[in-house]
C-alpha cells in the first residue's frame, strides 16, 4: 500500500467540465476545493472567468476565490504561498485538498519546488525600471524586452506593466531570460500528489467554448465588463484576462459588439490549446476522456485514484 495522497489537482482546458468533477470528488473523498485559476482570485470578475456559483458548490468549502480587488496585481509567488497555506489548513482538519483550475504554471508552482528566490529580485532595479516606464512609456520597455527576450514578449501584453517590468528585472539581475530562470526549478514534488486532466476532442472542445461564451453574454458579461470600465478599470492586470480585454476594446469604441464576442471565442480557443500544451509538456497528468457522461468521468477518475494508492 502506497502512502495516501496529499493533494489532488483537477486540470484541463476551459469548458472541459472541471467544476462538476471536482465537487463530486470532494463529496466522495471528504475534500475541500482550492481555486486553481489565476483570474478567479479577483472580485467582480465572475461571469467572464466562469467562476463557480454558490448554487453549484454542493455544500463543499471552496477557498481562495474573490480575494483581490480588480485594481490589484497578483503573482504566481503570491498564489504559491497562499495555496500551500490552504493545503496545510485543510489537511490539519483531516480533509483532502483538491486544487481545481486551468492555470498550469500556478498549479505547478504549488506542487513542485518552484522557487522565487531573492537572486531574481532587486528592488533598486525594479524601481529604476518602473521610473523608466513612467518617463518613457511601456512601448519602449516592451521593445527592449522583444529584443532581449522575445519568448517572454510573446506572452506579455505591453499594458501588463507588472509582468513587463518583472521580465526585464529578471534579465538584468540574473543575466538569464525568464524562461531560462524558470526551467532551472520546478522538478521536485513537494507533495504526494495526483493530477487528473480532462481531455476533449479538439472540435468538441471548441464547440463547447463557443457555447460557453454565448452563455456568458446571455448571463450579462457586457454589463459586468461595463461596470469595471465605468470605474476606470481598463488596463489593470485583471482585465487583461480573456473575456474582459476584448470587451474593454468594445467599450473603448475600437470594435463592434459582434467583433468583441468573436474575439473572445477565438482567444479562448487559442488559450485552451496553450493550456493543453502546458499540461502535456510540464505536468505528470493522468488523462480522462471528458466526452462521456459525468457519471462515467467520475468512475474513471475514481479508478485512477484507487490505482494510484495501491
């Protein structure tokens, strides 16, 4: 008999059915759920992040949702510290922590020895870069990043000032790109954990995504984003999330309503593709075919859990 599982993570692309599986597992395994989505930490970002509704929670405690204001920044290091704290708290009460979400790097940072060392941080360098940002603008710093670290530039929006400054800070302090710095860590597991991934045929996944976006629009996504826009929340980290940045463009008058909806669908499909690539390349995932009934998905997942513990 192997040692008992410390943590289970339920991962997969957006719209793959993680929420339903997680509540069923938590009920069966005396578990509590921890948010594994980087954007669901934000208050007021509910519809566009597909945040679980209280009516869907089945009486299961859910942790680390709605802890940040939409004006605040949020980092993977903060997530790592907070979620490891929640894991210890849940375990201390004899419960099983179940992390659920699609933010692969965040979940990897918790489950493995992802270190955010002082070597990669220098307050003086960061302050100088922030001053440069104020004086010269984001476009100049972004051009520098594209030249020195094109890989990071591909994944950082020029308006995401915190990530832009951070990538340049790592370059200057360590002499290595952000990717090189990160590749030197994150290999040793911190817990006896099991990662379950939900997978769907590409065409069905894209169909589900399009349907979900239409449902979000019907549920009031435009009103949600307009409320943020009216508060002047237009370039913060929170509204760089898919579903928000496209509608911000609509409220700015840059695109039509229909164009913004199509952009959300297209960007979500592309994001789902990137999610799957990350999970397959970076994490030891046990995959479950999600193109079947909820009951069958649960049964197959339970078989994997039982096999893992034998």
